[in-house]
């Protein structure tokens, strides 16, 4: 599944490959990303400290980010010391 592939890319630090796979999901209606796919991508970008890209992905989501998405971002912010963005994510979880 796409979740398993995105998660593997995230944990292996293969962000470019993961983003290529994520973008490919938009090519067919039956593979359009759902919230859990977005959460994986946010986790992947956050692990790589690519916070500007993570913010952009969140802004472009066709649905409202849920607690899983914000928690993924918050966890990466905490790990990498991005307190400004971490506060934004924490506020969204309230």
C-alpha cells in the first residue's frame, strides 16, 4: 500500500523518493491521497527538517488536517527544536 511505501521512505530518509510516490498518487482518482497519506508525508518531511515543505503540503490539503497530521508535525518540531512551528501545531490540537 501507499502508506507502507511512504512510511518506509520516511524511516529510511528517502524523502525525494517518497515525494515522487506521493505526487504520483494524484494521477488517478482511485489513488488520491487521504488524511493518513498526508500524515505520512508530513512525518517524512518533518523527520528531514523540511518544515517549509511540510507547511506547504498542509496548506494545499483538500481537506482539513486532523490531529494525526498536526501530531506528526508537532513531533518533528519537538525533535528538531522548531518551537515556532511547534506552537502552531500544538495550538491546532487544542
